[in-house]
C-alpha cells in the first residue's frame, strides 16, 4: 500500500515539473514574439507620413558633422586625442601633511613642486574642506621649481584640518590661459 502512495507522489511531481517547463516555454515564446513585434515596428516602413519624416532610415544621414573613421583617419583622431590629454596632464610632487606651530610662521614640512617632467607652469590654492575658505594662494611655479616651508595666508586655530590643494595648469606664465585643474586632499595640523 505504501508503494502505491509513493508512486502517485512521483507521478504528481513529474506532472508539476512538466507543467512548470511548459509554462516557462510559453513565457519564452511570448517574449520572443513581443521582441520581434517591437523590432519589426521600429525597422518597418510606416504609412504615417509625419512619423516617417521624424524617424530617419538606417541609410539617411542625420548629422553631417559626424566623422567616418577608416584606418588612416582613426590614427589622426587618436593622435589628436592623446595630444589633448597629454597637454592637460601633469606630475604632482607634494607632501600630504603640513604641520604648523603657528600658521603665520613657515611650515617645516609643507612642500609642493612642479616636476621637471611637466611642460607647463602651475599654481595652487589651498581650500579648507569644511568652510571652503582659501587659506593659501601660491605664486606661479615654473616647470622644475618648488615651494617649501611656507606660511599660510590666513591664521588658523590649533587643530587638524582637511584641505584641498587645487592645482591649475597654465599654458604659459604670460597669457595665464588655464589648460586644466585638479585637486588633492591634504591634512593641515596646527599645534599652537
């Protein structure tokens, strides 16, 4: 008697599994049908003239300013892109913690350099993260120069401050045309 009950349970399980597989296949067929319908609708021709005039065909040129790249033109475009990126990049040499006994006196460990690997002059501003106040603005640093052991322009109370050193890369010292900028977070410690 227990064998018969066990056989019925197996038959029911098999039927449920079969029903689940059928339902899954029906859902897949419906999804494929909907996708085919939507794709056919987007690529098919339309009898509605206003709809046809607003929807470009795959052969129609929508924007004449687009560039078609082949092997020759791709190399030129990539060279121009590398040049623009390279011009806006610079190597940054600096200490990340600046310690001051008193912010009106020079720090013993504040250091920023415009690496000799760079091709453009830079300047930087030091801005407190909490208040947005600029506490130091540097002179222009030519390529290969450094600035160290300097005092801040504004007095700070004793404590530790998070600040951002905002670098600005210039085309040259005369025009002072800005090429790019970047910021780095530092820590300022004031003991007195």
